[in-house]
C-alpha cells in the first residue's frame, strides 16, 4: 500500500515517533500463548541417552568446546536434523547468507517432520534479507518472535536511525544471547551468531569464535532461560509486526528460494549438504568418539528485563556479578579473550585488585587492523596505557595470521587476512572457564542481555589456555609495551614477528591512515557507556 510517496510502514514509523513510542515495543498487546520446553525429554532418543549418562555422572553435565568455525555450522545443521520433538533457537543475528539459508532450510525440514519450532531473534542488527526467516511463521509447527523490535519494518538506515533517535532508551536495549536447544536434551551456546562470517568461511571477513556443546542436566536449565525470554513482554510475535500471519504463498516461495540456493551451491562446487550428511562432528560426539568432558557448571544469565532488574524495579537474574566473583577468586592467573575491551571504572578496579595480589592478567583482544567495529575500538584505546601501567599483559590479534593453529579456520582461508576476534572466554587459574555471549565492555555489562556458563573443568580450561598461547604468539598478535617518549610520558609500541624477524612499531598497525584518523576522531566522543 502506498500513501503519496511513502510506504505504509513509513507512516507507522512517523506515527510511532510523534506519539513518543512509550517504553514498550510495538505489538506488545498482540495476543500470544505462553509455551515451555519439552516436559519429558526422556521420551526422545537424545533425552534418554543423556538422562542415563547424566545420572551415571553424578548429576554433572557433558561439554565439548567447538572452536572451528565450519564445525560450528555443521554441528548446528546436524543437531537440527536430529530433533524429534522440539527445537528452540535464540540469536542476536541470523543472516540469510549461504549458511543462514541452509540452516533456515534445515529448520523448515524439522517442522515438516512435526518438530515444534520456536525462533527468537533480536532486531538490532537486522539487514535486508534477514527477515526472510519470518516466512517460516506460516508453517503450523513454527512460531517466530522478535525481541524488542523497531516499529519500522523496512531496511532504510535513515528511517531506522530516526526511530532510534526518538526512542533510544528502549531500542538501545538488545538481546545478545545465542542458544540452540534440541528436544530439551542437548544445547549449543557461545558467542557465534548465524552467518558466513561467524563460521569462518567468508573470504571477505572471518570472526573467530567458540561454541560449547552441552548435554545432561544443564540442557534443561538452558531451556528454562529460553522460556523466560520467549514468554517475555519484549518478545513480539512476527505476525504482530507485519499486521498479518505469513502466508502459505510466502512459505512456498521461500521453499523455492532455498531449493535454488542448494542447487547454486552445488554448481559452485560447494556441497555443504554432503558435508552435513557425513555426520561429523555431531555423530562422533553422540557416539563417544569425540568424548564429552563431564563437569559441574553454573548457568549465569541476565533476565529479559535486565534494565528493570538493575534499577531494582523487579526481581530477576544478573550475570555480571557472578562473572566478577569468579574473576576475583583467581589466585594466580587470569586469561581473557574479548573482541571489545572497554572495562570502565569497575573493570579497571577489578584488574587493579588482581594485580595487587600478584595475579598474572593476560588479555587478547582485537587490533585496530582486525577490529570490525571502530566505535568499540575508539573506546578501547583510552584504556591501553592504564592497563599496561597496572601490569596487565595486553595482546592484539593481527588480521593476517602467521600460523592458523588455534584460529578456528583453515590455513587456506587465513591467507585472505581478514581475521577478527569474536570469542568471549575467561580462564580462571586454568581450572575453570567462562564461555558465553558477554564481551568485556559497557554494552554487555549494562545495555545488552547476555548469558553463559562457568564450567569447573581443568581439562576444558587447559584446552582454551593452549589455544590462547597459540594466538598470542608473535606471528599472530601484537604485544603492547610502554616506553617513554621525548616528553617523558609513556607511549605505546607494538611488538610482533614477520617471517623470522622481530618487528616493533611506534605507529599503531592499521589497514590505512584513514582508519587511524577515523578511530582517533571517534575517540574524542564521550561514548564509553554505549560501547
């Protein structure tokens, strides 16, 4: 429908802006039915298997870290294909690129088998094409909900920016969680979104990240968090946003698009379907060929109404304190991997307290040349000198790795030199670890909902520590150091290795002079609380 030169959705946006938008998302009053995870997972093959094994393990849960990007895609496909009764997906980003379309097709096939599918996606980073997944809502076994959506449903950056400007207090609040649960029996969590970048198969950009496969009692606890978000007032049915339920015609069109996509991949010589059919790595995990590590784990998560919980307006769960407590309990060494490092006063005090107890603190984050987000980098650069002065060892990943071991990608893809960190990992005394969606920045601490696991496992902690050691080698990262400049103030230098030669840079490594100029300009803005 067109009104003058404006689409109807533009009119909706303008009306929403002029009316003040209030504090609740559009569609809040749309009728929706509460639902919950499968109450008897033991009635499924996976549920029976891990219910029995969990009892044998004294109530512990089984875990396996998935560091390789392509394996992150394959195991998602294979888990979805194994679903018998229920399938729950919760993601910050769900791209409709090569891997995104294949995963959408797998979800559709699960629904065709009679699996009940619930998909909850955030709306903050939606781009044109991503909304294709909402066509699944026409399927009787599928329900799609959108967390804290924009009123404007198009993809004009101008219109989205307008709405954000007039309603920033609501729209700045995002759901950053990533979770996949099958039959309330097995789960996959971590930092990976859905998209080619996150599975490290896109030559233009690769985001290094980690998932952890989880089975046993922890799966039910993860499902309970999904239910809490799914039934939240902030989770809006897709039908409420479009004004009508997705049509069967739209679903048929999606089936055709997905089929054509499969054929095109085969024509291009990329047969992901064949790789999925091998069953690796999922089948070997289920059969014990790739053994799980059984351990106690603490689920830490933010309630869907995190802002109200922080303000004391309602009871709920906040994960920041639990992670801080685990960090403060470290006795000898803290290892941290975070793509964005904006610790703020509270984080700096935490590092200072650790260093005063002679705890070794080592952090791996993005360099300017590898960073996908200059705004975050502009906040980080203010903390480098104070961190180093406090004795923190600081490493920045290079975008072109000298050695792909531990990177999560193949040597062939690493040659493109577009490597970037996206993982969120803490290792506590090489005895315990945190893995989840939380960056060590102000946005994760206060503006986004996050969740993760603190796992009591020396074996898993040491696996992550070994990969940390590989990635901070001079061929893969810059080690930052201080030296006095001509005025006597400390200045930064970046130490690395190129070929067999050790190199030191006084000027920050970057993709271009323009990149340096942009980040320095952005660093003048008082944006820490937003980063």
